């Protein structure tokens, strides 16, 4: 396993680190490995167990670093169950590795909270053959937290994986989310919603790799950016030459709420098969003034009208979710978040 201190620090020329360089998400000087505390992982519905750390694939600097600082792997056998998992990240520097394994049908909401100055989160999982797994991740970290998140998901034959992220917290967020469709007839539906406010910096890098024929994937990322916030969405979709009859697409949409907010959307396709359907799209726009005028003419303040449009725009990210638990929980947390911001 590659040592972090022996690894080469990536330059900003690399796609993954173009908008958020490694130095901005490392907890301290980049030539050090600090002491990292373990975050708390609990659940009332699932059996949660700690095991010796299972190393992450060392394909990049973030995973190499987490391999050095993580001490345990928390595993959840979720087959046939539904419920919530709570991750609490406190202290100065903390990290956690959660591994999910699914057979049958399961629905999970992962709540990420805490006031740690820096939090490293590794999520890995196996969606086994013929399984159906829905996972929602809700980031409600402190507004001062730096989040480094890496995901590695394996989707096997005839399996369906729904993966949703609602990003509300953290000051600086870097997420590298990778999914591999390694079995024929496997499917992935991935949805991400970002609410940018204050000076939040939220960078999502999503990789989807089709390795077998008759596979499907759909990615939708909606970001609403206000104040001086900055959202980045990059998608790398790869279809191998043997992955014939694949149907894949990705869409990035940005709603710009202030003249000082920014949003980047960079979908990329690498298609090596010739009998596939692959599409991508990206769009950025401000609030429609006619819609704003209509809502305000009905008695809403400008702030209330804006909040209503943001809620509708972000909730639209998850309309394709089949899981009622994940969809309704995300909707509830988003509504509560926007109501709280209206009162501030």
C-alpha cells in the first residue's frame, strides 16, 4: 500500500483537483499526517459493528491519505431492512469509514452532522446480485467544517442502486463519488442537490464506470447558489468496449441566486462501445423574474419567494427516487433547513 508521504501531490491540471486543490482539503500542512479521531456511527434499526480497517483502493491522494488515518471500518448488514444511520463528527480532526452490504431490498438514510474542523468520510458498498438498495446521504455539518468525502460503490448483476445526496452543511466540501456497474443488467440512479449559501464551496466529482453490457445509469445534479457560494459538478462517464446496449446520461443544472455566486458544470463522456445511448447536458441560469413577480404579487416577500423556488428546484432533484423513506426524509430536512435560514 502506498504511503501518503511517498505519494505525489496532484497538480491542478488533474481533472479531479482542478477546482479544489488537495492543499485546500488537507487538515493542515500537506506534508504531515495528523492524529485523527474516530467519528461516532450509530443506528437504532441496523446492527452496526466495528472491524479492523479495510483499506480503500489507492487510486488517488485522498484515498491514500484516508488509508493512513482511518483505524476501523464500521460495517452494516442492511439486507431487507430500512432505517437511519447517524454519523457524528466532533473534535478538531475526525474520520470514519462506513461499509454497506446489501442483499434483497433495503433503504438507508445516512445523517452526517457535527462541528469537527475537518472530517474525512469514506463510504463503500456492495449492491449484490438481484439486490435493490437506496441510500440517501444528508450533509448537515457545521458551517465551519471542511469535508473530504470518498465513495466506492460496486453494483453487481441485475442489481439496482439508488444514491442520493443532499448537501447543506460544511464550509468547504470535496466529494469524489465513484460507482462501478460490474454486472450485466445492473442499474444506477444518482441524484445530488446542493444549497450554496454564505461562502460555501461544494465540489462534487462523480465517476460512473460501465463494465458490462445492458447496464443503465442516470445522474442529476441540481445546485442553487446564493451569496458568495461556489458549486462545482464534474462527471466522468466511462463505457467500456464490451458494455454494449448501455443507456447512460448525466445532467447538471445550476440556479444562480446572486451576482457573486458561481457554478461550474463539466460533464464528460468516454464511450468505447458503439451500440449505446449516452447523453449529457448542463445549464446555468438566474431566477426567472416573472416567477418572482408572480409569487411576490401573491403576498410573499422576496426572501420567501426565493426560498420557495429553491425548495422546488432542489426537491426536483429527487423526484426519480423510488424509495419513499429516502425521498421524504430528504424533503423534510431540506424544508427545515430553508425555514431556519429564513428566520436568520
